[in-house]
C-alpha cells in the first residue's frame, strides 16, 4: 500500500468484529467459505501483516487489505 492508495472506512456498528465476518460485511468477499480460503491462503493483511486467523478480532482503526483494496474498521 502506498500513501496515495484510497482507504474506505466501514462502520461495524459495535466495538469489534471477526475478520471472516468483516470481509463479507465490507463486500471484499461474497461468502464465508471464500473468506476462510482467502485467509488460510495468506491473501489477507491486517495492519500490514499477513493474517491467517479468520477469528481475529478487529477493532476501531484496524486496516484490512485484500486484493489491492484497503478498508479501515470503524465502530
């Protein structure tokens, strides 16, 4: 990610959300099965680090990147 890449902000309506749920909620993936595979295969980064746990709890300000799109978690 470069400083010129756009970052969308997605409000989750609460304090935290699991990574697999967030990928679907943010429209990055269509299904839980696809989210699971993308995470296990190492295609998802959280705060610039590869994340392979779909149960990872995301909180306000976390950055999730998948296939060139970066999304910031907001409550």
